C-alpha cells in the first residue's frame, strides 16, 4: 500500500509540474522610456520580449531606439539604440496586479556632436530595477519599470509599456 501511495504521489507531482510548465506565458511590450544621466536626458521607444518560466521567475530582452536628443554645454547627445537582457523575479499581488525586480546587462550606443564633429560611443554595464504590472483586460496590460544601468556614469531609466501576453 505504501508503494502505491508513493507512486501516486510521484505521478501527481510530475503531472503538476507538467501542468505548471504549460502555464508559462510569453509577452511582448511596446513603450516609451526616459533615460536620465548626470547631464543628459534622452527619450526612447522600447520593445520588450519575455517569458514567465514559472509563476515567479522569467527572462526578458529589450531594445531601445532613441527619439530626439539633448544638448548640454554645447554638445548635442542622442541615443542611437540599446539592447538589454534580464532575469526577472515576479510576485503576484492581486487580481491582474504584480510587482517585480529584475537584474541583467545592457549595451547602448550614443552619439555626441559639436561644431560639425560627431563621435559615437558604446557603453555596457549591469542593470537592475523594480516595477509593477497591471493586466486590465485579459491579456492586455500596462507595466511601469525603473531600471538603473551602471555605465560610465549611472543612467536611471523610467519605462511605461503596453503589454500583450500570449
């Protein structure tokens, strides 16, 4: 009898694990970002792809395309593009609402011009942040993130994203 109970318990655990794996969700996000460095504030469009591997953990990648520029001390600076990848820990709070923390690595290419001379530079570094997500209509939601990237100087990034889960 003990063997039957242990076998049934093992089978239930395997089935529960399989069912849980099927619950993982992929998502895409489209949004706007504000990147604030010491003397420069830049705007970007943001695209994010991710997957919740479990209810509490996932992975995501995102890309940035700069829109506009900023001028400081006579130098015009713009973000050409950026890429980043993260692991994400998520905590569901209530019906359709969750908070998360994430950590990863990002790479950005910027351009500075002054007096007809243009110089491109790329920087990469560790990024970490927190955020919240509210799924307001089935698979549709809004997400807010704060992420700090440790580049040559720290860059604080604020992002508001429309999320669509699949």
